C-alpha cells in the first residue's frame, strides 16, 4: 500500500491539524508503515537509519491514543526511553509541536536538572514521560515514581543503548512495567543483544525495515583525505584547509574522545572560527545552550563527540567532518547522517591516518564500494604500515612517559612541579641526578678532581706520641659528666610560685645496688 499523505494514516483530527500547521504533507516510508500499526495498538519493531523520521512515527500515534484518559499522580500513562539527554529533549520538543491542540502533561527526566522540579511535575500526573534510563531508575528507587500504569512504552535508538551500556537498565525497567502494554521499538541496526531484547519484551511485533541497516543516504557526497602525518596538529591544519575549500554554511566535526573535542574547539576559536563544543563532560545547561546557538546560526562549527551522532534533529547541516574515523563502522553512518536529511544534499569529509586504514577497510566493506579521495590516496606501503602502532602527538603523555623530543630531565621535572624538587628538601646542589647521564659522569669526575686537589694542598695534621698525650693529661681531673636535672619549674616558667614545695625540691631516692 503506497500512502501519499498523512490524512490516510488514521490519525485524529487534532493531530492532523497540528501536522498541517507544521507544514508537513508527505510521510516518510517509516512513518507511512509504522503509524497505522501503532494507532491500532500493536507492537512495532522499526529498523531505519537516522534521519528518516522515526521520532514522528511514534509521537503521532501516541498522541492520538492518549487523547482519551487522564493521568494520575506519579503514574505516567506512557514512557519513552532515550539514550542521551539531547535526544530526550528533542523528543519532548516533538510532543510540544504535534500536541499543540491537546492538553497532555509531559515530564522530562534527564540528568543535570533538579530532582525537585521533576518531582513536582510527577506529582501533578503526566501523560507522557520521557527519560534517560539512569535518571528514571533514580526516581523509581526514591519512591517518587510508579510504573504500573504505563500503557505505551517506546525504546528509541536501541542499538545506541547497547553501545552506552544501558541494556541491563532497560531490562530492569521493562520488568517493572505491566505485561499488557504496547511497545514501540526503534533501532538503526540489530546486533544480537538487541535482538534478544526484542524477543524478550515485544509481543508478536510487526517488523518494519524501510532501508538496509547501516547504509548512508544517497544525497550525501562522501570524501576522504589521507594524512601522511598522524600528529594532531597536522590534522587540525588539514581540517582548516578543508573547511576553507568548501562552501560551509555550518558543520559538525566529530572526534572519538572528549579531550580531543576540547582541544579542537580551542584551536578553531584561536584561528578565528565561530565554533562551539559538545561532549559528555559538559553540564546539561551548557550543552543545550550550545545546541541552541548552533541551530540558530550563531555558531558555524560544532566540535562534538559521538553523544551528538545519533538522533539529534539539527536541520540544514551542510557539512560533516570526521576528525577521527569512528571505532565502529556503523557509527560512521550515524555521524554523516546529520547532513543530507529529508532529501537535501549534504557533504562529508573524513581525515584518515595510517593507523586508521584498517577502520577505513571496514567502512568500505559496509558501504560496498571503494571510497573517493581528496588529494593523493594512501600507497600500498601505507596499507602495509597500518598495523604498526605509533603514538599520536598533541595529547598528554601517559604516566612516566616523556613527551616526544624531551630529555630525561624534562621527563623527571614534569613530575616535580615548579620548584624542580621532589619534596625531599634537597637544594640545587643535589640536582646532579636530574642531568643526562654523560653530563652526570662529567660533573662527578670534576668534583672528585677538586676534592683530590684540596686534600693535596692541605697541610697534614701533626701526630702526637703516646708520651705527649699522657703528659697533656697529667694533673687534670676528668670532668664529671653533667647530669641535667629536669624540674617541673623548667616547663612552667613564670609560674613557680604556684608550684608546691615538694615538686620544687623532689626527694632523691638512693640508687639500688646489685646484691644489696
């Protein structure tokens, strides 16, 4: 059945009016197939790549089904689980947009927000509860939430839940819900652990797979740039050249690690780019402010970790740059899926070092074709060297490791602090061991030579005979050993008048003699 308009999807008139007001006319393939089944109350297993309209495919039927009924305090009627705070906030925005004609109460339970504000919303009763797994379990364990009234459960980005280690939490939450419920399950890929979850908690689901998993949209132009040097400073220079050579309206630049996001962001700002950063160590307020600035156009570039790779609806992203190739080939598709959305054209460029050529082979295998290069491609020797590990520059060194090009003195002094000491009160004269070994040997030999010269020039001490030593001691009485008597007065100077007499003149007891 080929559905052409939203009016054919059995949605309520109020929901249809909200869709018309938003300007949408034609549903995407996942929406046209999933919405009628979800409206009928059946379980749905939706498999589709990011950017295909999965959010609306469960938001619209949920609003239609929740039109009747009323929420009770601390007992939500529906529950949506999302892997990240940003994705959860985006789902909440979709409910506000499509539920404009309804009076549905909504609560968003995510980290970085006060528990008290969230508890007040739960106490009033919510029709739609959107949460990340960790914060939801926190509220439940505090006794602020009861889940036996949930009628509809949505698990979004299930494979991302697996990557982030949330599967045990998902299993725990599902066991707290009533068995008679509707479950809508969405994922871009179906690894074995996710398949096991589906078999355990879904009842006779309708499987909807609109595109082959882990494939990139045809509207995205994909290019790769080989970096002969694996040093980060060289990669940052090549990245700036790529940005300058493209007609970039806005772009997301992905790094594998949070520390690299921070370094790249600082470098971009230093070179005059309008850039922001988005990674997991930022507090929720800063993350949302950065996203809002990027969406509104106040920021041109957004350096991000994979926390922003999935599910974020940032419209009109013209370019995606991979500063690092992702460790998992599936994540490559999710990253570049931020551009080329809703049929628009997009461009992605990925930097590739010799170390990453093995990951590149995995991406080529997934895409089913060879990649296209900007500039010279890697040689056969580069591929042969791909398995050889080498440390990348631009990062902090590990414990006990000197930076590249540093002397042993540099390596040791980096652990001492600014004073140059190890905390053992040794002065500058004791710093000989911090010199390189040849200099240590030279200085030691020089000191030994100086000591020998001093001993040679110093006149010898005259030696006295036994008779001279005996004559020197004749007529002299040996000095008696001085016994220092400790008196309480010595520790109470200034207060002797207040000390009793028996303490000022203690009784001396006779010393006991053996066999007495």
